[in-house]
């Protein structure tokens, strides 16, 4: 008989963090998990540690980097559980986190998806949920006003009590399998980034609630895989953003924001050019970002809309 809950970890060169993530899943209290690792063609040794878990962990090797959404869907396809927990490999959950999320789903029939409170390595609470995007906020983002007013970016939040939200972060969430099926899984047109906001909006529109649960907790190191290919990931992020905006705010909004894109990229280039000149310890990151902004300015993005 299959476990009620399948935990799907999407890995790409996560190094030691993958073992920490999987160990925390295996040690969850009060619940037996079917743990599935979907590996997006990692080139490091992160999979070596999985050998110590034997048949406690199922490994799916894709042979290529499918991105986050497609990889989660691949894991869902081989599971038979009623609830799916999807997460990044650099998230370490507290021992009762999964049981807390599952119990909330069991006792709230109208809730389709939940997300935990995540903290960074220093213990600072991360904004792990938010509201639906608004065009005016996105226009402000093009002028980098979200750097001054961070809540403008999809109005990210970190409530102190359970609360219905538009979306929860893709770093870790629990969702009913039938809800995933109802919205056709994660949108595979989004390679990476914004797939969590897209999923939350789709679930809300299908009549289910998405809830943020601060009493389920985990640590999110954050961006470990992305740091290894920062230029490419920034370009991919902009492509995902363009697709997402066209899908949820419409083509006219996407065209307006595309028109404003050069302003944003120029401002970002000026900002990170200053970092390159003044902060020698961040020159590698600044150089990668400047390459990305130049590429986006001169080539646009891979995909501009659905």
C-alpha cells in the first residue's frame, strides 16, 4: 500500500545540501514518506550520499535539466500518494513540518495547498508567500522601486498566523494530488522561477484555498544551484517572468512591461556596475549579472509569452 504522502526533491548540483534535505525528510515525525529525488542531470557528487539510504529513497534521473516544474511533474507521475510535498534540495524541514502541513490539509477540506515558514541560515524569516501581481506594482519594479519597497514584488509576505494567500514559495509546499491534477500540474512552459506564483494563482482560481502555515518550519539556504550558473538563470528568470505576465495579466500588460524592460536592465547594469567597481569581493557575481543584463538588452528573452 503506497504512503499517503510523497516528498519530491528536485536536485541540480546541490552538493551536500541534498543529503541534509533528504535526511530531514526521512526523520520526519509522525508520518511515513515516499521520498523521490528527481535529478536534473547533476554533474557534481550530490547523488553519492543517496546510496546510504537504500530503498528509502527513489531516484529519477532525467538525463537533462528539465527545470523545476517539469521535474516535479515527473516525480508526481511515479507517485500514488494523495498528498505531494515538493521542495528544493537546499531546504531542511523541522521534524514535524510535514506532519503539520498534512494535518492542516486533513482538517481543512477547502484548502488545496499549504506552505511552511522558511528561515535563512541566520534564522531570519523569509518572505515565503504573497498576493497576486498587480500591473502598477510591476511598473514600479521596472524602475527598481521594489528594491526600496520590497513588498512591491508580488507583495511578498510572512504572516505570523495561518492565512489564505495567493501563492506560497516553490522552495517547499504540500498540495493535494487531485488539486494538482485539476490544474494540470505545474506549467511546464515555465522552466524555472514564477512557477510557484503561477501554481498558486491557478489553484485559487480553481476554487481551492492556498494557505501559509507559520507553525510548520524549515531552513532555506537559498539559490545554491542558481549561483553556479547565475548569468543563465537571470536570463531564464526574465523569460519566465515575461511568460507569466502574459498569462496572468494579459498580452497588453506584457507588451507594456516589455517596452519598459530596457529601463530596468539599464538601471540594474548601473547598480551592479557600481558594485563591480567598489566591492571587490562581489566582482564575480557582478560580472555574471552584467552579462545577463546585456544579453537581455540586446537579445530579449527566449520566450515572450504563452
